[in-house]
């Protein structure tokens, strides 16, 4: 009886370790509505400590031009939409003319273009 409890506890611990390892290895996309959708106009690779680069994103909605200079950090989640699925990609997957959805983290500086840091970027086209 003592060994059965020991094996059950060991099995439970191994199962929890597998679940924890799976959660840590695959970043999960945010499922909320994005803050901004637009087209990538320029890409600037920076590679400073904690910063991968910046992208200039533009939208022409309702005859108004909105532009954001978006900082991409090493914590920014970047995904590419493939049908119903999103796969994690690197900063180098971003290209000019792609349509992207952006979720911001922190404040947005009211300049032109507005400046913000991305929590998540999803390449949709």
C-alpha cells in the first residue's frame, strides 16, 4: 500500500512537470482585441540590450493616417497567422508591406508618429 501511494505521487509529479515544461516552451497568443491594425512601412533592427528593433506601422482608416513607431523588445510575442492557427516567429520574420495587429504594453507617447512598445504582434497578411 505504501508503494502504491509513492508511485501515484511520483506519477502525479511527473505529469505536473510535463505540463509545466509544455507551458514554458510554447508562448501563448493574447486572445483579446488588438489595439492597432496597420501595414509595416519600415523596419529598423536595433539589437540593444532588451530591444530587437522598431517597426513603423501605418493605417489609413476613415481617410485619416495613423502611424506608430513600435518598439519590439525581447519580451514581445511575435506570431504569424496561418489560417486559424498562430505560430511563433522571430523579429526577422517581419517585412515591409505586411499587415499586422499590435497589442501595446505601457503608455503611448503622443507624438507623430505615436510611439509605443508592443506586447504582441501578429502578422496577418
